[in-house]
C-alpha cells in the first residue's frame, strides 16, 4: 500500500513537471507588485511576477526569478470594463492585500480567484478596496 502511494505521488509530480513547459506557450503577463500579498495561506513578497493562462480555470503564478511557482484554480469571468488590458487585481483590507483577479489578453476573459478562509475572516472585520495593477503581455 505504501509503495502504491509513493508511486502515485511520483507519477503526479512527474506529470506536473512535464506540463510546466506548456505554460510558456500560453498567454501570459508580467507585473510588478509593489507590496506583499496573500494567496490562500501564503504571503508572497513584493516583486515581479508572471501570470500564465492554462486550460479553462488554471493560472500559473511565478516570481520572475523562478521561485515560488503556484497553480491557481479560478473561475472564468468576462467583463467589458477591462477593455482587453492586462491587469492583476487585489482586494486590500487595512494592510493586507489578497490576489483577487487576473486578466490576460488572449485568454478570452479573466480569472476570479476564490476567497481564502483568511481573507473571509479579514473581510468580516474591515472594509476592502480594489487595487488594480496594469501588466504587460509577455511574448
């Protein structure tokens, strides 16, 4: 049983590693985030990030120096207010910001991330505001 679990985990890791080069061919954007932000239960430092669209509801987040990659499950959203521009949106409460939406030209819409438990708790205590950062498409 233990051998099957280890084998299954190894196959999943290998499949994930083989899928990562496909992200390089997907529509992507680069943005400089001037503040630390939260995603799920992890805090990401300020810096340059790349967001790549993949499949219907998956976004790859990667720090430009290739550290801290993350696959984000999100709901697809469509809006005319972005005008097709590359944007990354955050929901900020007092001194904490949470990644909220990613808009990647060429990916037919945007991605709405799910609220984490931490964001839900903070939102119950404070009023939030949106912060949108303009991004540049990567080729």
